[in-house]
């Protein structure tokens, strides 16, 4: 009886809404994000809400199944794009900001949305900001567990 239930158990398909626990790691083992001890991540596959490699890794998994996947940078946040670096005069920054390499900044777009930036370089009269996703250029490792399929 138990074997039959497992064979008929539904697996993840495109357009399913899933709940997933995950732990994301860099190839050096450093954890950059995790849903463990929090609510599972819930999203619908095929809507472009999640990086492509994460979605692909979930296809055909069943509830309670666990697996580890490696996502190449092309299916994660892509390669680091040089066109997303920009030099900004220090005079254009708010006075209270003392820019340091690695510091996060937020810029407002004309439509009111916000964009996350990172200080890539500090020069005498300017800084270089990087608008790439912080995980661009990285292969990522995810430990996945499907909690529910809706």
C-alpha cells in the first residue's frame, strides 16, 4: 500500500505552485540565503519569479523529496556585465555617506522603484557603482526540499 502511494504521488511540473525549503551556497560553501527555520518559499513555476536553474531543479521532484543542485551562472544571475558599472562624482552623493568598497546603496528609478547598487571602487573625486546582482558571475549550489505542490 505504501509503495503504491509513492508511485502515484504528484511531482512538480511547469506552472505548479510549490512551497520549497532551500539553502543557497556559493561554490566555496558559504551560505548566502536559506528558508530553513522560516516559512518555505512559495511561487508558481514558469512565471519568471525565480532564477531559471532553481525552477529546472524542482521539475519532477515530489513532496518531501530533497536534493542538491548546482546552477551555472548562466542559469542563475548571469555573468558580471561591465555596462552595469558607472562612475559617480562624490559631490552627487548625500553628504552623510562615506563610501566604502562593498557598501550597498539604493538608487531611485524615475518610476519610483528602487535599485540595489554596490560600491565597487572609491577614487579621489568619484566612486564606481556596480548595478549587477551581488551573485552575478557565480555558480550556485542549492539544497532543495519540496514542502507542498498546489
